[in-house]
């Protein structure tokens, strides 16, 4: 939950430079792997109607997406992405901070135009809200001790650690019955199983693992192994922008802007700024 009261931060812009696994298109064949969910050959027709303004709603307690730095300044991947969307469209832009659990009500009551705060497009919400295309999917990944050989296509006899009750446990039980699972009540224990040699690999959320691998807790022990897993029904749900169901104009404009930002390389720049260790 946010530790700060609801505020409104308005920013005006001027131009500035700027089943195994299913993979999205990748921005580069070498170097850091940056996901690209948009067809690079698609013809990008600017919408006939572009909104004059977009007031985004978000919660400020979810680094690295929306948070406050040591000076109290609002920053994060979603903040910069919202700014880039508005700049691309030529729309004025503002960001209103609310508690996460009231974001949907705030949108419905007209306190903002779009939620950019990791709101999951559940079946219930899809019936009442309109969601843009995902701008960031959250794959599953393996981690192993650095330098340890690991073949994700042959897991017979391997010991995998997972968080108990997670979708990663459910996936592992469904698709790798030949592997032995260690289920832990918390992620810290599941990761320690790899460090202390009780498991050959840990299978978990790629995003959180990318930050853990660079943390003191990991102690430079481990690295990603294999590729990202994005199996439909398990790991295919990503982050998108939510709008009121009747706001087709803004939804189409935001989708257009996201595609253009990917084509121009702006999305790549933001991804590498906030996720220096790519989770793809």
C-alpha cells in the first residue's frame, strides 16, 4: 500500500530526444535481450482522434514501476512510459497517485482516464474495463549456480525448488512430472535451496529473480538458465493499461503510441534503464 496521501502530479511535455516455451519477438539477437510484443512490419496509422489529455492513475509503492526516490521524487518505468506515451501523442499528461485497492473505483468515478499500475485483466474486470495490449509480460525463469550445467529440456532426475502454491509449482507438476520438487513456503527458502545445493535449479518469476540475482542476498551465486517460459494459462498475462470500457479513443491512441515507442527504440531504452539484468 502507498505510504503517501493521494496527490496529483501534472507534467507538461515539450519535445526531447529520445508445450516448451513461447517467446515474443526479441529486439536484438545479441547483447541484452529486450522483449518486443509488436510486429515490426506493421503499418502504424495514427488514430484520427487523439485525446487532448490523459490523466493516469497509479500507486507509488511498486518499484521499479512507480515509486519515490530518496528525494521523494516520483519515478519508475511506468512513470517514464506514461510520459513517453503522451509525448508521442502530443497529449497533455498528468499522474494521480492513489492507493492500489481504490484505483478501479477512482477510474470508474472519473478521477482519471487510465490505470498504469500493473492491474491484472481478470475475467471480472475485462467485463467492465478496456485493456490495451500488454506492454510487459512476466515470464518464468530458471536460476542455477553460476557455471553449473543445466538442460531445461531434460529434467529427469533433477531437483527443482518452487514456492508452494504458486503457478510455478502448478506448472512444474503438470509439465515436469519426472523432476523432484522441493516446495517452500517462501521464496527466500526456495532460492537458498539452490545456493546450499539442495536443488539443481529454482523455477520462479523472472522479474523478481532479475533483481534478486543482483542483490546482496544472492551473493553473486547464481544466474539465469535456459530461456523465458510464457506458457498460455500460466505465464502469458502481462502488464497493460486499463481504461473505462467506453473510452475507445484513448485505448486506441495508447496502443498506437506503444507500438511506435517500440519501433523507435524508446521502449528498449526504458526497459534497459529499469531492468539492467533482463529477465528475458
